[in-house]
C-alpha cells in the first residue's frame, strides 16, 4: 500500500516537472518561430509579418475559429462527433445580429450563445437520446440551420429596417476596446524602434495589449477555463470518461446521457458565441454565409490541436495568422513561403540527426520546393491562403496519425445498459 | 420481409414527412400565414406540366448525388465530399468539353468520362489517405471540399476562363455537339400539355441508367455482396476473404465517379458551361435524399422527386407573400426526422423480435414441462 502511494506521488511529481518543461519548451518554440519570422522579414523586406496590426488582426480572425474548435472539444470529449458546428455558428451569427440590432452588442452575444445552444440541443436529442449517427445528424443540422436562418431573416427584416433576406440591419453600438495601461504604450514604442527581433517580440505583445475588445478577452479566457473544467474538476473527468469508455463510466455511476447532453449543448453554445463574435466584433452586421466554413476550420483546429484546449488555440492561431496576413498585405504572404522552406529545412536536419532518413529526405525535398516556389514567383494567390487551413490539416492528419489521438469512444453510438 | 415489417419501414419516411409538415405549419402560423392555404397552392401549382418538368430537372442531380453517397453507405463509408467532387468534376468537364468539338455522341461521352474521372480522383485521395494513413474519410472529404472550392476559384480565374474581357467568369460554352436534347416530347406523347419555357433534361435517361446500374451492382454482383457484407459485419467479411482496404478504395472511387456526374444535367441541359454561379448544395442535399430513401434505388428516386417538388412548389409561395424559405426548413426537418424515425422503428422491430423469441422459448419450456 505504501509502495503504491509513493508510486503515485513520484508519478505526480514527474508530471508536474513534465508540465513545467513543456511550458518552457513551448515558449522556446514560440520565440524560435518569432525569430524565424523576423529573419525572413529582414530578407524579404516587409514589416507586416510581425507588426502589431497583423497580430491584432490574427487574434480577431482566430477567435471565432477557436471558439468553434473549443465547442467541438466539449462535444467530442463527451463522445459525440459534431459536424454541425458550422450550422450552430450560423445560428449564432443570426441571433447575435438580431438581438444586437434590437438591444445592443452584449445582448447580441447572449442570444448568439442561446441560438447556438438550441441547435446543440437538437444535435444532442438526435445523437444521444435517439442514437442517430453523429455525422448524419450534423449534416442535417447544417442544412436545417442555414434554411431556418434564411426563413427568420425573411420574416424579421423589412426593407425599411435596412435588412433583407440575406442580411440584417447594422447592430447598435459595438463592444468597447481597451489598452493595457503603460504596457501598450511601452510595447508600441519599442516596436516603432524597428530593432531586429526585439521590436518583433514587442509587436506581438503590443498586438495583444492594444485596442483589445472586451469580448476578445472573454473568448481568450475561455481557453484556460475549458482546460480547468475538463482536466481539473470531477465534472470534467466524468465528461471525458464518457468519451473514452461510456460503459465503464456507466458502471461507476456516471450519468452518461446527461454528461453527453452537457458536452453537446455547451458545444453549440461556444460555436454560437463564435458566430456572435463574428457579428459583434468583426462585421457589425449579419450576412448570409458570413461564417464561410469557419465551423469546419474549427473542427480542423480541434484535430490539429489533438483534442486539447491549448492545441485548439494554437491551431486556430496559425489559421488566423495566415488569414490576417492575406487580408493586410498580399505580398507578405509570399514571405511565408520562405518561412515554410526554412522551417522544413530545420526539421529535415533534425530528422537526419535522429537517423530518420526517409522523413528527412521528404522534408528536405519539401523545403527545396518551397524555396523554389518563393524564388520563382512573387505573389501567392489568395485562393491558396483560403485553402491553407484545410490543406495543412490534411497534411497533419496524413503525417502524424500516430501522434494524434481522438477520444476512444468518439463518434460511437451509445445506448444505456448495452455494455458487452 | 413480412408485410408488417414493410409497413413499419414505410412508417418512418411517412411520419418524418408529416412531422416536417407540422414544423413548417407552426413556422408559418407563427408569422401569421395559413399553412393549409400555402400547402394547397403549392400542390396545385406543382401539378402542371411545366412544374413537373422543373421538378424532375431538380430531382436529377439530387438523385445522382444520393446514389454516390449511398454506394459508400452500403459499407459504412461516409463520402461527405460529394459537394466538392461534383463541382471540380463539372469544372474540368466544362473546360475540356468547351475546348473541343466532335461527333455529338462521342463529345457527350467524353464530357461524362472526364467528369467521372475527375470525381473519382478527388474522392480517391480520401480513399487513399484512409487505407494508407488511417485518415477518417469524413474529415478528409470535408477538407477536400474546401480545397476544391479554392482550387476551382483559382483555376476558373487564372486558367480555365473563357475570355478575360467578358464580364461572366466561366469556362468556354460547349459547342452544340456537347448538348443533350430535351425530352419534352414525352409530355405530348402521353397527351399532356408541353411544358412552357422549360425543357425536361435529357440527362434524365442517364440518371435512370445510373439508378439501374446501382441496383444491379449492389444486389446482383459479387462486389455488391461483398460491399454489403463489409457494411453489416466488417469482421465476418474479412474472415470470408474480402480485402477491406481494396474495398474502401474501390468504393470511394465508385462513389466519387458517380458524384462527378451530379453537375452534368445542368451542364448539358441548361448552362452549357461551368459558371461562377454554378448550382451548389447538391452534395449535401444528396446525403439527405440518400437517408430519406434508405439507400434503395427506388426509395432515393422518390426522395429526390420529393425534394424537387418542394423546391419547385416553393416558387408559388413568394407570389402569395408567404416566405418560400419555409421549404428549406421542411427539408432540414425531414432529414433529421427520418433518421430518428428509422431509429425508433428499428427499436420497435427489435423489441417485437425479442418479445417473440421470449414467447417462443417460454412456450417451448412449457411444452417440455408438460411432456415431463
């Protein structure tokens, strides 16, 4: 007994140090990435790669994707695949705009969350109560949500109100933004000095500390909150156990059906929040099709992030960053090719030192291809950027299936008391 | 299959349609319209020759899309990428077909072949990734859909464009040898009015052929048997010598090949080119139709016609100041309701069977007791 106790305590200790070293490692990675960006920036002669404006835009573009991804996380951790994220997000945009137009932005946010949650509830009803195939239900929800929102637009907005069948009137006001006192000014000042690397780090920090919307702050805080709820509470353990082995959970007295309902409804609520964010912070208006597949990119970031909240945040940041670059300065995207080439070359060298010859060769060839692409062309088509999240996800899936692990019972039908 | 079982399986789609009508009625009443008026005017509007032609035209791509999805469903493969497959196939088919002119039957065949090939290649990527890298086909086909959209936009703008000076962004218009004749003579042949301002598309013949081939493939060939066996019990199928990886790849290729033809009825009969506003959404609605028709060749045809009917008859609602978008709600509800209904009916059948089995063992036990 004592033996076992000491075992667990050392295990916990090693876990703690692992976490610390992980945190350090990721910081080092991030700094190295930033260093790479500033080097390329110096070579390519642009300043957009690391400017505070780019970072601020990247965050704004990443947040809706991230919220959808976190929504998917709750759902899939409870064992329900959610292809309906896109539809739930559409509901979020519509309700967010409608309530925002009627009562102001924060009410819009609230209604966006409710709108998404309603469709989450429908998904839960179909998949959990009636044990319908998760993908089928998700597809149906996407069709249903798009049609229902169109219907609501037609019956709600008149020409006089400034809206119509495909768009809403502009919402009242917008959500206030804030600068972090002192820090914002300091970072902006350093950024303006254009010191190699130091100004680039300051640019990133300035982007985070300047003119941030309060809703962005709320959204960013949801990431650690999700981690805490799922990995540090009994509720989270129960929810995750439903995604790993619902019958074992059932035998321990976990109310599996109810936990799955929590997961899926929360999923809809978060996707709805993502939709509301698009309306309230980005566009100020609802336009049909404004989600433009962001629910699916959220799903991609979930896979990219290996079903972890911080992974989702990292994945959506990458996609948001690429989006921001192409929006701000098309030529800056071209420099990304060089970034990709150098990064792949470094990976190839690392692979060779670890005696993984095939991986090294593949990565080396890819690096050469990107370098060639960079040298031969002088711009990247916007369509390539649009396809990037999907392409990257497909590549990650194809390259790293061994490292990715989705919840064991994710997508499987569960019926109470059917344990084999 | 007993009569009772057949009635039970008809119960599911029927109750789903009734449920969708109820939801639509509630939506219409909530905005102050009379649902009965709306439905009756939809019905009377949709039973003219012109409407029937339009309804069938709308049903053709949905049906082909449903068949493409159903091929995968037979073995539990979910090709959610029909949308991307048919769009990219239509783009290439339009581009190739618009750049050549030859003897009409050959021209049409070539266009179809290109579409089938491109569709199969696009779905084949997902199939290949599944068998070599274990990537789930749902995720890969979703990603491939979006990659296809971007690729289409890029190719259409930069390489496949008809004439940069023209306002319309589209591939070159097909020469007339690449068109299919309409089938309006069918109406007059059977003594109905000829449809006005609309042509019953000749691709209908090919769609029916696809349906027949699908039926034969699934029910009458060895491949079809192995397909269904893999779907019902993958373990048993593997043990009896079905190579699962080859099955996955072949099925994905067939599914994508069929998907490639989804956009062709529009191309042959209506637009004669791949245009920027080429109709979208058939891929996802095809999934709905496949579910509605339970993967059966005839059932899916009825489902496609039902969707075609809803789309067509919706047009009258606008003239009567009723939002026609209510039809989209009905379509969404019908899909969700039908899968739930099938699930409930299955449980009913299951319960009945368990009960019957229990009864049978009990009577057998009693008989033994009596004998003892």
